[in-house]
């Protein structure tokens, strides 16, 4: 799957026609994440994923592993993002966080649209913003927050065994996980990846806000 104009037009059109479910409530803190489409480059360097031997123009998603030194969610998979500051829009916050966390500066023309909000157990209403990052060959992790940067092929999220749904004792809804290589990613990040796959790639309107997070991701 190439990161080309045809893919960009497909995703932009599907997001334009999508009726976003925004979730707000008193006491929730607003946050945004960037679901950034990027060239695969040298690959994800993860067990179970075959990295190309040369620079690849195949479509990938940009993910990070959070620093082990962080007080919350240390070492977890994440999309670049964070709390919305002041009068920022979710789009502005997502672009700012991309620049702060991985050194990627994009303009407003990179924004393709929104996916559904997801309310976390820790009290955040997160808005995912889909952005077109292109080649973005020069990425620099912000050491205080980001341990590593990964370009994971979009095709990895199309696996027939995804998503994984696990029952949990304290909820009627299952925990959502997305397999990647020989490991997996938990909700809320997994929820955004799954909805991106379903809507932007497969063309299916699929809601994800009801899925649960594993216990370790709730703090």
C-alpha cells in the first residue's frame, strides 16, 4: 500500500463523510493525538515484522514508545499527543505535539480529519486527528518523553487476527488490543488504530468509544 495521492484522497473523502462522535462531560480534560500517515522508511524494527532493506514509500503509521522515566504510562505504545492547551483546537494540539515529541513540523494542510473521541478511565477526552506526514525522514525523539519512534506498516493493522477482545471483570465491555509484530498495543491507542483501519482503509463505519482499557493503562 503506497503512501500516494490516491490513498490520501481516499482517506480524506472517508473522513469528510464521517459523522464524528465528540464526547465531553464536566471534569474531563481535553487532549488530542496525531494519527500520522508516513512513509515506512526502514521499517518498524520490531520482532515479527519484516523491515524493508531499502527506503520504502509504503504507507505506515507513526507510533512511539513512551520513555521509561515518565511518571505515568511509562514504556507504553502511544500516538504523539497530549493535553490541549488554552484556546487550542484539537488539530492545533496534535500538530504541536508532533513537533514537540518527534521533531515533525506540519502545516494545517496536512490535516485530513477526525476520528471519534475516546474517554479514558484517567479522565481525558482524547480527540484523534488524522494527518498526512509524507516522507518525514528526519525525526528526532524528545528524550524526556519518547524512548523510540516506529514507522509501522498500515498493512500490519489489517491482520485477520485483529483486534483482540478480552473480557474483564469490572466491565461488560471487552478490552481492545491491536496485535503488532509479536507484541500488542492497548486501548486507547489501539482503539484509534482500529477505527482508522476500519474507516479510512476498509471503508466501514465502526465505533470504538465503548471498548475498555486494560488495568495498567487506566492510571
